C-alpha cells in the first residue's frame, strides 16, 4: 500500500459507519497514518425533516449538534482505534461539501456507503455518492457488514484483501488507479483482475486502430483491448499473474457481475466526473455500484490533466 500520512474517517451516523471504522484503523496501522474522525452538523434547511420545523430551526440544529457530538465521541472511543493517533473534528454545513473540502488535506477518505433500509441509511448513501463524485482524494466506501470477508479484527494491522478487481477504462486512462491496484496486490499478495467493459452504447470512446484490421467489430475490439490490457498491466516476476478480461455489457452491471463471479473483496474504479456518452465510467456508474455493492469500493479520482 502506498504511504498514507493522514486518513479521514467520516461519520454519517449509518450502520455502515461501524463497518468503516475497522478498515480505517487497519490501514492506519499498516501505513503508520494518523486518523482524523469527522462529523458534519447539517445546518441548512435540508436539516429539517418537516417544513414546519422552520419555526424551531435553532432548536432542531442544536439537537442535531448534540447528536453529532455524541456520535463523534462514540466513534473515537471504538476499540479498533486504540493505540492510534486519533483526532476529531466537528464541522458545520452541507456534509458532502465539507468532506470534499477536507479531501486535499488527507491521503484517503474512509466512510460507510449507507443503505436503503432507513432514512439515515439513505441520507448516508446520498452523501457517499456526492463525496465519491467530488473528492480529489481516493475514497474507500464500505458497505454494512464490511463485505464478503466481514470487517478486519479490531487489532488488525492490514485489511484482509485477497481478490481485487480493477475496473479500467483504456480510453480514459487512470494511472493512479492502476498504481494503487498493483500496489495493493503486491502488499496483500492478492490476485488482481483487470476488467475492461465493452459497452456498445459508448463504443466511440474506445481507442481502435482500423489499420490493424479490426474494423470496429466487437470481437476485434475484444482482441485489441485485451492486448492493450497486457501492455498497461504486464505481469510482475515476484507476484501472482494478473487476470485480464474484456466483457461486453453495461458498465456497472458488468462490474457487479464480475465482482460476484470472482468473489472480489475490493473494487477499484476511476469515474469521470462528467457524464457523457464518450466516458465509460461516470458518476452514474458509481451510483449504480453503491446501490448494490457486496464489497468495499475504492473510488479513485482522475488527475486533472485527463479531465478535458
């Protein structure tokens, strides 16, 4: 794992936050990083559950602040964080905005991805989506229960990642995601599946050289993209060989199907922040994955130079 100096653990008062804590702790121990636990108190009109609450706005916000402080104290006292350098921060405003504002000051954001079983869970899922869309720092999103392998032990010195899936878009090259995926595979002695999705609705985005006789047909594209995957991710001599697949279908559906088929315990993906027909992975891809995720998702931002 690349060096982390500071990890931001975000409290969103959902059940998945409980699962995020051991991941943040294990990564902090593995990389000797400090942990900043953050709670955002929502102070805008969206903090009101009913429009009539406007008449008691100050009381509603005060109650939410008390709840937030209690949640923050509870998280910082979790046994998984024992022995680590832990700081806490309370901020006020729109939660996802405040978290993304903090992103440049940390090396990794860890948070629960929420769920659809409760009002708090749905709000947490919306917050997770917005943070993943807007963060300039990688975001580790953890589902309730932590994923197929569960959560790391409270005293774990590293997450138990054995099967990684890197969703890659060769037309929107994301070197940081590749670097993180290969580093994690080496550190955890994990298998790595590099998955290129072939989406017929976005075929114009693929780097096809008609001079090679591919004629833009599906089978030709699969061959060409398979060759490109091998060039981008050559095997390493001191680790397990990388798996490479080109699968046809809609991006999020293919990623989730392959996650289940390979029993992946971490998915790594870079999504373009602007949803266009020429971009394979977009914010809607992240949204669809969060709605049905079976394991943690590491959303890696694209470098600014590739956003044109």
